[in-house]
């Protein structure tokens, strides 16, 4: 399979094809909010993102910043060769429940310790997720958890035909 042709970033944009592998983790100087069931379940400025080749950023937020009862342990886990073993969380808000729509790394691999006590969520499962006031678009595909904003260009892993990227 050939590598896709990356879009050319405009002013103030990043290409996901310039992101590294293994992924890089970095702090973000922007507020992030999530709404579910018309309830604001998190509003925080304590944000980190993980950047990996071909993927829009995945945003990780402190578990402690979520509304009480918004995160509940769920069945299942997965393994990332870089970050370690993830556990899944149900996300609750405003009377709604989204099963296994959040995940975190309770014991992240070396180099990813900043992810401990943080959670990421699938934007497509929430009513609304924002970064710096901009409503995000979920990364294509059902498995990936990246958030697309005007600041990133693709093409993004998860579109049809991207399995081998």
C-alpha cells in the first residue's frame, strides 16, 4: 500500500503526517469541554494531547475534572504498543449513558506517564466536544479517538482504504 498524499497545511495548521511514530505527548494551552445529555460534564484547561502519524490529536483530560458520576468503569480493555493497556469507561451525563466511550491508561508505559489519571473520549459518542471554543469533528472510523479541528489537515487514518497506513 502506498502512503497517501498529505494535504498541505495552511497558516496556523498542522499536518498529521508530520506527527511522529512513536506518538508524542504534549500539554495544550486551550480549554476543552464535553457535553452529554445536554449536561456539561467537563470544562478544563488541564489538557494534554497525543500526536501520532496519520491521526488527528487525541485529547486526554483529568479524571478529577469530570462531573461526579460522569465516568464509570466498563468492561473491556485494549493494548497500545506505545502507551500500554487501556481500560474502558462508560460516560454519563444528563441521563444519557455511552457505553465504553472513554478510556484511560492507569499504568501507562514509560514516556507516557502524563496520561495516568486522564481520560480520552470518543467525540462521536458525545453531544459536543470543543477545543478552544471550536466544536470538533470525530476522527473517521469507529475505533479511533482523534478530534479533528481546523488546526489539523489529513488525510486521517480511519477513512475507507486506510487500514494499512
